[in-house]
C-alpha cells in the first residue's frame, strides 16, 4: 500500500488482498477477533432492542449530520467564535504536517518534554506521537488498549478496542516485558490484575503531567463545548489535571447546538460498547480560573475532509461518530482484523474513509475489501450507506487505473466481449451452448475444479458449478411451445 507520509496509511503495509491472506493464516488472531466482536455484537443488540424509538434516533442522527455537513463552514466559524469567547485558542490545520507542527510548538512553548494522551483517532491519523518523538517529546497513551499497543510497539486494529487482536496472555507478557518499572513478576492474566498494573504504571504520569493531548467526540458550535466519552476514567484525569490541554478534532466532529448531543449520546454508547450510557462523559467550555487546565487549544484538522465533502456520494462517510458498530458486524473484518486494512481506520468505515482522505491511489484495494452484504449499513447509528460509497469508490479506482494504462486489461477485454455477447439473443444462445460443451469437458461431479488461464482466480476461491446442459431460454421456448 502506498503511504501518505503521515499516520493515516501505513507505509510498509501490503495491499489488502495480500495482508488479508496473512491474517487468515493466523488462527490465534481469528479466534481473538471472533470472541471479541461476537461479545460486542450481542451487547449492542440487547441495549438497542430496549429502545422502541431506536430507528427514529438513527434517523435523527443521520439528519443532524447531513445538515451539519451541508453548512459545515458556518458551524466551524461559530465554533471558533464560541471557543475564543470562552478563553480557548483555535488553530486551523490544513493537513497532518501542519497539525503536528502546531501541536509540537504548543508543547515546546510550555517547556515540557512529555505529554499524556486520551485516545484519539485524529492524532493517530496524523502520526502525532512520532512527530513529537522527533522533537524529543514523549507521548504516553493512557487508554488501556492504546497503552497495550504502545508498549507492544504495535498498531491499533480496531476503532474502539485498539488491542482487540491481543488476548489476555499476550497482554500479560507485554506488561511484564515492556513496563518500566516492571510489574510484579507474579502478575496473572486476570482482567482485574492487568487493569491494576496499568493503573500503577499510569498514576505517576497523570500526577506529574503538565500537558495533555486529547481528541474529541463532539464540538458544539453554539457554546464552544468539547466532549470526550470514554469508559476508564483516564480521560477525566487527562482533561482535568494538566495545566495545558491541546485537543485535536476533525472538522466533521462539530455539531450545531448543545441539544444535539442528546441524540448522539444515546446512539454512541449503545452502538460502540453496548452500554446505555458512557461511564465517563467529560465536557469543557474554554477555561475556568482555578479549575482544570488554564490554557486550552483546539486544533481543527482538515487533512482531506474538505475534499471528501466535495464528493456528493462519498461525503456521507464524514458523518461517522467512530462507534465501530460496522467493524463488529463485518464478516471480512472478523476474519482479517484491522491490520490488513493498512490504515488507522479499519473495517467498513475505513474502506470508505481512508481512500477519500488519503486519495484512492494510496488505498486502491480498500473499496474492494467488502462483500457488500450491507450489515454495516444496518448497524450504523447514523445510517451511512457504506455499500453505496464502496461501489462509488470502486468505480473511481477502475476509472483511475483505466486512465493510467495505454492498453486495456484482460478484464476490460473480457467485459467488452461479454457486452458483445449479451447484445443479441443469437450470440447469447451460441455462448451458452459453447459453455455447456466446455463445462462437460472441465467438470467432475457437476463442479469445475479449476478454471483455465486467468479465470483460475475465480475458481481458486469458490466452487464453480458446471453450466447446465440446457439453458433457461431453451427450456422456456420448448415448454412454452408444448403448453
């Protein structure tokens, strides 16, 4: 997969088909994914089934997102005014490089050499940790799953549960080998013990940190309020203890009014963790003298979002609230995991978001990483029609490849031949007769084991039934005449 130079698309990851084959050969990974996604799916279905108006909530979320994207410029300017009036400072970043430069300069201005972080997809997208490290600044992840990924020098594989590909035994080994200072050597792999080890590891960092970096689930244009929802309490520590708070927020996360949060704070926890409400919902509006961070900076990140907004079909991907419901129901993700997507955004939403943010040339295989079964559309709390966007992006990939070639591909020639055959009944009938004859030669027990030439790609992955001895058209004509 071609890289974009930041954290959005990983430079050393192969295209999805090759990466997926590697993942499929790992039974431990597939077992971890099957158990984890199955558990989250069941919890989500239970809590969404409790609400008689769940579909109406989904429609409300869809409508709010659609209206916001239609007037995005207006709401972003309103957000800037509101944050500034509340004592914060707003910065605009056109791309990952500019965002990293802004955040790095803000940290350097404090004189600090380390920051604590709340889990943030946006900072992963821009490769912020790596950018800070180049300037001698250490970023400590405080979300448990992100901590596991960081200590293991790994990459996240799920939007909500970044370490979903790891089981408890693997996590224990990571803690024993990578934590400084090392935990009790008798540490077990019980969840309570692992969580306690993480608390002890992070507590000192929380208490000494002067700078925190966060993401944002929502930013309210009307009031300048920023919201972060999480399940562990680490976010609350990062958002209240340090003197300086820097929030990196994608421009699509803005909502018009505070009342709009009523809809999203019902949709998000049920769709993500299968909970009725998030254990920790933190909101802040600018700064308050003597309470919490005294220096607040909001970095509004574009990084391809404006270009995505210009696509009337693809723009609906910007409505994503990062719940990960689509990942948990996707049969492809469940079998390959997130690393095969080669991006910080895996699964169905990643297959439509990454090519648009990075450019289809950098992630050309991702729109094809789907069966188009539609489960993601049914699960999405804001009704993003992911299959529609996938087909749209597939067409863009094919068109781009066609323009880059001087000669047509074998597939293009086959499609032209098929079009010529299907154009007249006579040609179709002749082709059906030829297929029936060829099928008798190639088939065994009604199945074709391996198609010849370039067609073997089809038969290698699925059973190919032999063509029937008599076509439906022939059968219809014969029986119609008899009747």
